[in-house]
C-alpha cells in the first residue's frame, strides 16, 4: 500500500498578515522524525494577540526565518499554533531541535503568518481510505488530524508528476491531445500537444493528493 502526501489549500486566507517576531527555541517542544517527514505537524507557541493578528483558520502557521534576505535564503517551519500567553507578545517559541539544526542558534529574528497551504504525509491505513475517491469527492478532515473540517479532492499526481484530470474518467493513465487545462499550458494560441495524464480517480499510483478546505 502506498503512502500519500495530502496537500491542503485554504481559500479562506485572502489577506495574508505577516507579523515580525523573535523566534526562540524551546526544548520541551518535540521535533522527531515524524515531524521531519511531515507525518505530524510540530507545535509552536505564541500569544493570543499574535494569533488574532494573523488569524489562521485551521490554526496552522508558517514560521519563516531569513538566513540571508539578499539571496532569498530562508527556512520555513509549518506548524500548529498553541496559545501560550506567558510568552512575550512578539515572540514565537519553536522546537529547539529544529532551530539549532536549521540555523545553528537558539534565538533568531523571523516572521509568522497563516499557512494558506501545507502538506501532511499520511499512513498506509489512511491512504487505503483515499483510494477510489474521485476529483470532487469530499474527505473528512479527521483523516489527516483536522476535525470539524471538510476537504474536497481537486487533483493529484503520480510519482513522475503526471497530473490527474477531472474530465478523464477512472484510475487510468493515457495520452490525450490537449489545448489547455491541467497537464498543458500552451505557449501560443491554438497550440496542441499530446500529454500523458492520469484519470480522475485516486489509485495506488498516485503519490500526491490536492485538496481544498470547503467547510
């Protein structure tokens, strides 16, 4: 049975608010192999005041640390926000193991904002419940650790990157003559190409599933 990466996009995040913060490492926040492999989102701590400013609907945030702004070199940590009003208002606490591994320091300057999209790697058990679903089908968010959320399958891709198309029925892989849409972006008007694509049904060959929060 394969493992899938489920990509979650949240269209409710329209006006992204970025808050500059001091990022500190906390040794009581876990950062294990499961977090590194994105099987579980790590926790970060921040004040209610900062959370109200960035307003993440799912409570998922991105902590961004700029290693070098001139070269655009940065480190991102996607995590679940946990309110801790004992922490300084303009501070975010992240796992110390993450901070020392990525930047070699226990304290840096960074920024935090709501995650408009993130991904979770799911277990074989969860993957088995997704096989057979089609583009447009709904998924209970509890499958990936988000209760009270409904997701809609919008697409996906196999290991080689060939995308699923909603207008191709079944768990198939075939060549189509395309003029636009998923799988082909024409560079000039009227251009058409034969492209290899996947059908609209999730099969064991799919490795990434794209979903959108709808409720």
